[in-house]
C-alpha cells in the first residue's frame, strides 16, 4: 500500500501533529515501507497458533492470604505529612 504526501498531511492534521512540508515525502516513503512490511506479516500462516499476551511465559508469585491486625498505625502514619486522631489529613479536592 503506497502512501503519498497528501495522505501524510491529512493524517498529521487529524492527529494535530505539525510536520514541515519538506518532511512529508520522506514520511510518506517511511510509512509505505512500514505498511509493506505489515503486508508481508499477513502472508504468514497462523492457523492453529494461540494468541498470546506476552512473548515470555511468566506466572505471578502467590502469597498466603493471611488476616492481620493491620500493623502498627503509628508507624504507618509516620509517613504522612499531616495527621489528626490517627487519620490522614488530605487537601479538599471537591468544592
């Protein structure tokens, strides 16, 4: 699929990307090359290939689900910039 400078200009305008006129031809050639490469990928037989979310198979480490008392509140609140009566004080965000 060939892309011309007019198409690049139109896509750049829709994407609100400012590209100088002298770069449009080079971008058109580059994008055409990318689309040609994608067309080559479409020729690969992928029947029977499972879709994957990542190229590396990894499992998340599991931990025991243990109920605790929540730790030491004084230690947790020591990280807060402002506290009152064992609660965090945060700025008001809704008027």
